[in-house]
C-alpha cells in the first residue's frame, strides 16, 4: 500500500518492497507524480521482483540505480531491471514530474518455462545491466521514441479504463518489450553481477529498518555494517544521496506518515513508535521534511485519499500510422 501523499514505500528488512503492484491476475501498476502537499519527495531505496519503467514527463529526474546516479532527461525514460536497488531522487529536481510503470515480466511471457520467457525475457532480466536508458530523439524511426510511445499508451489505456483496457495495456507492454529487446546489444545480456559496495549499503539500511524504532547512532550503524563511519557516510552519499542519519530520520518520518494516514493513533504515540520520543523534536523534524505539521498532514492525507479515484481522459499516440488504430 502506498502512502497517498508521500508514495512512501513499505519495505521489509532486506529493502524488498512489500507493495503488491497490480493484481495477481494482472500484475502491473501505474504511478504518477504531482503530489500536491509533499515538501521532500525523495523515494526510499528499495528493490522488487518486478521491472520498472520511469518516464520523465516534465523536467529532468535523477535516479539512484545500484552504484550510480542516472539523470533521465525530459522526454526520455529508464528501464530498471528486476531486483535492482534504486530510488528516485526528487530533491535533485524538485519540479520534475514522472510517470512510472511497475510490472511483473509474466505480463510478457505468460507462463514459466515458455519459449518467450527463455528467449526474450530471461536474457534481459538476468543480464548484467541494472538499467537501460531509453532516449527519444524525436525522430520518427528512433527506436527509443517508439518504445516510449508504447509505454505512454499503456499509461493512457490505464487512465481511461475503457472496455478492454487491460488488453490495450498488455499489447503496449509487449510492443515496448519487443522494441527494447531488438535494440539492446545482445552482448549486454549475458550475466548477473552485483556490486559488493551496494550489498554493504543494503546491510546498513537493513539495520536501520530493523532498529529505527530504537535509539540508534551513527556508531551503531557503522559497527553493525562492518564499515568505518567515514566509509559508511561516503557510500550512503553515493548510493542513497543522503547521510545515514538523514536516511534514519526520513525513514522514521516515512513510517509516521503511514500511521498518520492509516491509523487513528495519537501523534505522541506515533512519535514514540517510530523512535522519536521527544514530541517537540518529532514535530520540528516532521515539519522540516514534510513542510507541514503532523496534524495538517493527517487531514490532507484523508482529503487526498477521498479524491484519489478521479481520472483524466487522455489522448492516445498512434504508434504505427496506417497500420493500427487505437481507441
């Protein structure tokens, strides 16, 4: 379940995201940006079994993906592979707008052990690339433009939800996957490597997630991560775009946002539950990060949840003029 304002992720002790993206019968989910009240919009580092496509609708966006930060320019997209540690660094480009599709590759191959899975899906998701950058050169024959158009049409089928929209989404995802497969170098999809430094960061974050409700210090995080404090801070800055203590505080506030949105617990109880027993410090920290008080957040979260079902009619892009008409 996503927090209606922050989009904050619920993740387990290994940073595995606990959100069900779509339904088991139709495992694809669409997420848009433009949260009206959010003051600090960096998503938390996480990973999931599904693949993820993020489109830069307005402005550039920065995404931390395993051991590097990728800037996706307006109009372009990024395909993030299965089980890759990543987060959108909204603070780098606070006015950016993104659209994201998260889907299980079963949407492409249908069932395990099929030829489609073996020949066209596993070579990508088991490859040694954490991500693929998809560039729209605005040229009609550019494969990046065609791929992005297909993903965009999938988003629009989902937005309108007209009769048969699930078929439209599946067709568009298949079209995008086909274009991606045909245009990535085959030599790039032959292995499965992971950075040892990424694993060290994962271990540190695991410790934070397991102990954030307690009083923990930088020394505690460093000692349990088998890293010096300076190396720990250096790796966090590189992979998570913030210090370990900043991440700890944001994680506490993120959990507080969840309790404010989905429970009736008193604010003082929530502060204690997330590891900030001083109510004044909790209120100051919450307002600094969220740009509003906990009480105001709870009210606006409820208001936003009531209006979350409103959808906007969007036009379609004709991917193949003269050969296909989309309705």
